[in-house]
């Protein structure tokens, strides 16, 4: 009774833990990186775990939480291992509807090529980003054009700045989060382009409005300029037919373009097989469809792990193990609603009508909204997330955050102080890096780890 999980991000870890807890004799998790967590370690911002745990974790903290759960559950791990493909093992004389099992072909630097068999396979490989050439946008292809995730990895794990001035194509969460991240590091974000408001309300407020970053809805990129290095981009609004109106085209000088224009599920490992159609092959997380929150990924993966364990033991499974939609009912519907404040305590993003004299709040779905509104009126505060330098060759930076929200007016002074901090390993999440950073009254704590 063996379950094989491909992918060690939040979906893979949750599915593996669930399969083990629901009776799978052996659960083996394969991950191509040398660490668990998938993309989470480079997501140094907070906002993870608010639905499942009612706590505001960063990506690294959420990954560490599930790493410990995975190890405690007894899941076997093969890290730095890339799966090349899977194939169904047919029973002798059968029609193929009920396979003998599955075989995965994989390779790693330490053990070379090998084959692994299992009764059930869970695909938790996540997504890759849509690139500029895939969008068929004309222009040269100079240095300075990055996907948002690539720039995020450069800044948050490798300690490189992508440029000095930037335009961001895409108004989803990753584009908004990177706009704030670059602004805090001194990069001038000249414009965010988006066909509509697709990011969570909390990110629109905390990543764009807090820093007065220009955003244009209904505009898109129409061409890039420059050869050795990007010199600028041309942008234009959509016309009534949904096509760029080139008669209103504008040129914006910049040396960096971030493309945050959608994700594509990574399913090449499946070949011609289809999860949900081929017995014993399951899928969860963003490999199935793009979820808005890691919490939703985790919930779906927990059910998928249970179903895979049930199948491996000879039980029956439901044809559909995932939720009906990715938003889980938590996305705010801003269109047609009037309010002067959006609550950012959780991803619900309640649109509230707030009066200061006398104080009153309408539109909040819980008491936290009222407390948030009062705080915003009197002295708005934010948790600051960033990275500090290390003396480790393998990990040149370490992600950190303030252990509590600080005055919004103190964010930039705190960033200046953070840039002077340097740490030595070993460090674990939650460890205090600097006390009372920039006299804010908040300690700076690690949100990822450094080995000796």
C-alpha cells in the first residue's frame, strides 16, 4: 500500500501527510529542489494560514510548519530528484481500467536514474509562469524582462536587484506583492498594468495604495524597446472590442519589465495520462487549477491524500476530490459596492463604510473589522517583511519580518536599518535576529532557516 507524491510544495506536503495519517503503509514524496516548500520560501510576504490557523504566516513560516508536519508523519523524502515521467502498470488480462500500479522514472545527482513503483500517485507539481513570448507581444528581447516569480527569487533568495525602474504587467497578487517589494528596496515602480482588479483586496491596499504606486486598469503592454538592456515599453488601453487602442499608445522609459500575466499548470510529467480519469492517479493544488490562497491548496490536498490512501487500500474514491472553485468564497466583490475602507485583516477584504465622528463601521463581517478601522483612522500599522544578508554561500539572504505590526510611517526607516543587518547560521524560523529594529518597538525575527 504505497502512495507516491510528486512535488514538495504546500499541496504535496499536505497530501503526503494526509495519506500517511489515513493508513497508507508507505508514502514517498519526490521534490526537485533540495528543500521542501516549493515556491513558498521565496514568498517572504505574510498572508498565509489566515483561514486554516487564524494566524498570519509568511510563505517561509508556512513551509516550515508543513515541513515539520511532513517529517513528524513519517513521510519518506527524496529531495533534489526530478521526475521525468510516469506510466501505468497494467494487470495481466485486464482492460486497463484497474491498473496494477504506477511507475515513475526519476533522476537525481546523488543516485542517478531510477524507477519507483506505487499503488497510487498524487501530482502536486504546481504551475509555471506565462512568459512574454507566449503572449505574442512584439518588440526586442533585451535584458531586464523577467517573470514576477523570477524577480521574486532573485531578490528574496539570491540577493540580486533586477533593476532601478520598473513596469509591471499584471494586476494579480504576485504583481502587486512584487510592486511593494521593489518599492521597499528602492526600485521605482512606474506603473502597474491590468485589465481588471484581480488581486486580493488586502494586496491592493497594502501593496499599492500604501505606497501610492500608479495603476491603470484596462491597459496593457503593446511592445518592448531596447536591445542590450530594456529602455522602455509602450502601453495602450483596450478599446470596446477588447483590442489595444494603438492611437492612444504611450511610451514609458524603464529598465525592468515584470510579467505577472498568469500561471500554467505543470502537467508534463503525466504524459497522456489524466488525473481523475486514470485510476490511481490523483491531482491537487495549482497543478489542477490556480488557487488564490495556500490555505485552499492545503485543504484540497488533505482530501486528495485521504482519497489516494483509500484507493491504495482497495477502497472506492469519489470522481472529483477538489473544491468547486478556487476562491472559496473569500474574494471581495467590489463592483457596485461603496465604501471608504477595505479591511485587510484576512483575505475576505470586507468593504466597509467608516465614519470617524462619531465612530461607526458598517460592512464588516466580524469584530476584527471594527478594530482594524479604528486602528487605520488613529495610527495605521503594517507587518514589515524583508531579507537580511548572511555570511552563508548557499543562502546569501535570510527572510525576516517584524514580530508585530509597526507604524506605517516607520516602514521605510525600518528598511534602512534592515539593510545594515547581517546574520550567521544556524538560524531557525522564529529566532530573533535584531531586537527593537529602528526603535519601532518590534523585534526582527527569521521566517526561514540557515544551516551551519
